[in-house]
C-alpha cells in the first residue's frame, strides 16, 4: 500500500483520488516551505560534484563558485522540465528533483585531468552523451517487461542500501572531513533524528509534513551555537549573477570521453528507472512504459542543458524519493516550487552560499530517515512477490541484493579488474539490477505480452486504498 500521510486533510470525508494527490495544488506558503525542504535535502549532493571537479582541476575559488551556481540553475530548469514538461519533453510529471549524478565524477575527473581536453572536454562529452542517451531512450523504455515485482523490489531495495551510505557519511561529518566520526557530529545527527521523530509523532497537519525541514533547522541552530557553521565568503558573494552558456569556452568533443559518459548515462538510466518505479509506488500512481520513457528523456535532455550551461550529467535524484515517502505529500507542484527555488539560488550566489553553510552532520539524522524510507519501499514491494509457489524468487532476491552490496561493504573488491570498467562495478544499483534481471530471465523466463505480477499487485494495492 502506498504511503498516505494520516494528517492530510480530506474534504467531505472522502478519500482523495490518488492522481489528484499528485496534481493537488497546495497554498503558496505551504508549497514554498515544502519545496525548500526538498532543496535542503538535495543541496549537499548537488554542490558536491562541482566542488570536487573544480577543486581537482585546480580552479580558482570564483570559478568554483560559478560552477556551483550554474549547477543549481540547471537543476532548477531540468526539475521544472521533469515536473511540468514542454511539448515533446513532457517529463514524468511526478514529484521529482533533478541533480547532477555522482556516477560521472570519476570519469569526468579523468577527462578533465587530460591537458588536451580539460574542463571544456567535460562539457563537450556531457552535451554529446546527453544527445546520444536521449536518442536511446525508446530502446531503454522497452525494457519494462524485464522488471516484474521481484526485480523491481530488488532494484529499489538496492537504491535504499546505496543511498543509506550517504546518510551515514553525513551523520559522521561527511566524506573527507578530518574529524569524521566525531561524537559531536554523531550526537547532533542523533538529536536531529529524535527531533524529526517527535514532530512526526506529536505534530499535526502541516507541521508534521515539514518534520524534516524543522529537524534540519533545529540541527542548524545547534551547530551554529557550537560555532560549527562557516559563513566564509558570504560578504564577497554577489547578490545577482546571470548564468551564461559556454562561460569557460566552447566545448571540446573527444570520442573516447563521449563514449565513457554515454555508458555512464545508460547506467543512470537504469537507476532512474528504479527510482521512477519506487516513486510511482509511493504516490500511488504506478509507472508505465510511456511514463518511464518521458522521465528518461528529460534525464537525457537535462544532461544536454547541463553541458550547455557549464554543468554536468543530470539525473533524477533518488535522495528526495524518501522525503516524499516521509511527508506523504505527493503533489508534483511542490517540486515545481523546488525548481523555482533552485533557479533563484543559482542566480543569487549569496543565498546559495547561506544554504551551503549547513553542515553535513546536520543533514545526517534527516538522511537516515529519508533514505531508510526508500529501503522500506523496496522491502514492501518484495513482500508482494510470489515465494510460496515460486521458490526461485528467493534465489533472485538473495543473490542480487548480495551482489549489489559489494561496492558498499568492500571498496577494493574489484580493484584488480581493468580500470576502464571500474565505474560500472562501483554502482551497487547497477550490479543488483543486472543480476536480478539475468536471474529472473534464467528462472522465470521472458513474458513481454503477459500481464506481470507487479501490475496485478499494484492494482490490488490501488483497490485496497480506494475502497
């Protein structure tokens, strides 16, 4: 059954149709607050990629700041495209937040380190890979029959396991922090977690829906009182700075770099497909093949936009799926508001810097709640699979999740294999997905024309909710 917030107001004592929950337009003040909550959840991840790329390439601070602003601007534009849609690029029209993908960081660093290619080579490869991936979307969309209930459950569970590591790293202070694991960081994260649980349990109505935002503000106040908030550079940041395309020069198109990022895009397509399936289950609007194609198409065109405006490959951000599950707010208009806020942050560097000053350990407690909800969604879907008369499904789940956990529990497991395939092997989501699809084909076969047990289970769940 999809997660429905018990405090959501229902007019005339009737259940709001699930599609109406996705289309529901809340009051502007609530939209802004809920949209800001989504932005705060994804912000650390959004700014991390330009920080890593810019720092590794030795860019001066003002250029790194511009990369961050460009990234936020692109995240906002592509989020609007995904949630609203324009013509052929209609988007999936679910509560989705778009951001740069971590999967592309390692190959982009390799591309940028080549003195003959550099940063403009990254942008050129981003544009070209986005175009190629967009053209391949219809082919990827036809893979839906490969994702019955048991495979879908494995994919979403592996997403939860993978991003849970992000939340745990946040709680310890963030990767690269010299004081990683400090009791102060862990203690503050725990207080944020407890605060969110208290608000969830005892608050009513709108306050319950913004429990994560309130938890982040609570943690920020604690961090500020301890002197752990750094506003360095705020005085020098501009109030307004337009984002210009090709600000670092015309892009460089190098074939090997393009091929590398195209492979990365296909990997993120698989992850996005799992995220779309999870989100459709959470909001009560099961995703069909046409929905998947629309969503992936925006992932591709969003990557093109990223390359044009000095940013990087974009994808649908799985971190925010957990927030939808926690709040029970399914309206896509919340994420439309988030897109507007992101554009605003991109154009006003001073505002962007203030939000960037929130310490990662403040986000840790919130991350554990949200990412755990994605994991719980996967487990719930797995519970619908047929184990009583099909014992093979147990093998599919056990082996696929085990394989998918390898990058999380053993970072050096694949270290002796060729460097060219390392990006593929470090995605637990991709490993679990490939394993689950392969084992399902081996044990259960391929039935593209037969209504899947996933569809049947989703219909039963919808009937149970609406009755």
